[in-house]
C-alpha cells in the first residue's frame, strides 16, 4: 500500500472533525442571532399588552422565554441553510477546502459530513417539538392567561376553566376556525356549572361545542339538567344562544395553535374533528409539515452546499452566500404555495408537502452527479 493510501483514512478522520466543527459553529452562531432577533421582535410585540390585568414587563419576558424552544425549532431550517453555506465558505476562504480536495477528499464526502452534523441537530429539534416545545407554549399561555384574567385558567390536561359570575365553564379543547372569511372560536366538549349565591348547584349543561361568531356565543348539542329541591329536570336542545360576555380575545391566548402541539396531540385533534365532521384542515396541514420537517431541513442544507464550493472557482463569497439564502427562501415560498394550493383545491396535503423536497432532492442529486 502506498504512503498516500495509508495517509488518506487518517486525513479523512481529521477532516471530518474539522468540517463538522466548522459547520456546527457557523450554524449555532447563525441560529443564536436569528433566535435573538425573533425574541426581541416578540418582546416588542408584547409591550402593547402591558397594563392589561396584571400583565407586566416581567410577564412579557417570561412569556417570550417560555416560547424560546418552539422559536428555536421554527428557525432551525433557516439557520441550517445559512450555517452550511457559511461553514463551508469559511473553509473555502482560508483555502482549507482546496487543501482537502488536493489531498484526495471528494466533494460528496465533505458535503456528507456537513449534512451528518446538521442531521444530529435536526434530531434534537424533532425531539424538542414533541417535548419541551409544546410544554413551553402551554406554560406561556397559562402564564399570560393568569396575568390577564382572574376568571380563566388552563388545566394541566390541556383543557381550560373559565368563570363568569356564578357560572363555571370547562372545555376539553379550543380552536380557531375560519367561516365565510370570519374567525370563529370553537370550544369542544363544554360543561357549564351554574350555582346560586349560596353555592348550591342549580344546573349542569353538557354541550358538544360552544362557538363564538359575530359577537355572540352559541351552544351546540346541549343536554341540561336543572336541580330543584326534590327533583331534577332534563332538557335537550340542538342549538341555543348562550348569553355570555366571555371574551374570545382572552380565550385566544388559551387555545393552542396546531403547529405548536406535539404530533400525537395533532393526530388526536384530527381524529376528533373528523369524527364530528368539523374542519380539520389546519391540523392536517400542521401534521404533515411536522412529518416533513427533518426532510426539508436536510435536503435544503444539501442543496445549497454547491454555493459554498462555488467560491473555490470564483471570488465574491458574499455573492454566493446571498444566492444560497435567496435559493432557500425561494424554496420555502414554493413549499408554502404548494400547500396553500392543495388546501384550496382539496388535494392531499401530504403530497403537497412531499413534492418540493422530492424535486429539490432530484435537482441536488443531478448537480452532485455532474460536478462532484
């Protein structure tokens, strides 16, 4: 075996560590900057809420801090895109990529090491989306609700409790839906407990759901039991007006958005909504976006790496970086457009999420095959 052949495996091990460290350091730096800007913008947006109830500046800081895991998850694909170009571009700027190529290290191997390093963080983000991300959002919502309203609280199981005078409400879950261009707040599996001034139970009402649209509340599929001194009476109504001043704006803070939930909770909500013939499109879209999240992050990172290698042949790395970012942003826009068109024309959402990464993956394979 020649000396060059014996040296190559050792060089590969060292180069792998160098490439991974460079890409990860650039990614983490980019990620930190993006997360800092996003948190700052979110904090500025919360300043208008200060003074509502017991909502203070410290509450705003606490709310933003609890949502950081979810924000980190959402920003990771962008950070991976920029970090991969910056990391390899940094090696190119110092001629280290040239040296590695001259030593016999193929470009596909350099790219594979970079993608493997990004894949590790992608796995961490997938776990975050199923654990501390939803927990942080639930805690943040409860934090805001407690500060803004003394008559509303979130249960640990995901439900919510509200009080209006002598009536106590419990709802299993809540969602925001669109109907005729208007936003409708929907509470599912609702129970209303009415007491008198001395604390005696007067009635219990069980409703399939409560809807707020056009400034008023309606109860759907209502079964009410009224209690008297010596007997009880039952009533049934398909739909009835609920004379309540419960604020849907406050309830909005207690409702978890589909993209903030864990995958198992999204799946459970889809099953419930479809069984009750309700609109589940928002949850279906969030479900498939979560499934394709790691694929999109890795495929996009791999696709922009040729922009970093391009700086070996020509000057102006800033230009290459700009093109790489623009390429990534264009991909995100195309993917969003694909999903929106699928929703409008009632096509499979999974297919709309699958087509962009498949096309980009095919393009990347052809580009690597021709040049790498």
